C-alpha cells in the first residue's frame, strides 16, 4: 500500500508493553529477528504433523481395544453355546448347582450326563467319556477335568 503524504499515518492506539524487551509479544528492536510467513507456515505444518501422529496413535489404541472386546464377546458367545448344549444333554436325575457331572456320548450318538466318573463305572462305561463339568449357581458349566474350551 502506497503512503499518501496528504494523509497522516495513524499510530497504534492500544496498550504498550511495559516489561522487559525479552518478554514483549512483538519485536521491540530493529535487531529482533524478523517473523517470516514461511516460518509460520513451517510451524503450522509441524503442528499438523504432530497432531496427526497423536491422533493416529490414539485411534490405533482404540482399534486394539475394540479387537480385544470383540474377542471377549466371541468367547462369551462360544461359552454360552457350549453351556446351552450341555443343558440339552440327556440326564436321568435332577441337576443341582455345585455338583460335578460326567458327560458321555452313548452308542446312539447322543450325549448324556452321569453321576459316575469313568473310573467308577469300571468295564461298563456307557460310552465315550467327553469330560467332567460342575454346574454353577448361575446355571453355567465349568470344566473340571481339563480343557475349558473342549466339550
């Protein structure tokens, strides 16, 4: 903008910095480094890069948490299906929470619970032994003789 000699220059009318020169919010000396637009653009670009890295890190962490929750949900569903299947096994007695029952697959291919373990049956085992389970008070089943995931 060109200065016209007929119009007087307007002076800054706001409050002036009254502290030390090194704490001034603007250069107070001609010897102060000039603030270049390129420097400001570089700072903005660096801030954008840092914010992008921080956001990426946080989103990665959230994604890992989501995967862990999905895995937990999958395990809960699998266990629920297994518990439902165990409740559908034949049983010739009343099941009581806290008791351990032994699951067999009979010669007819159907699963059935027994109060007798394979060692208690001797030679008359009613079929293939599938595992021993305790009926919990919430009506879920806990495997007591080995692999919890196995049926």
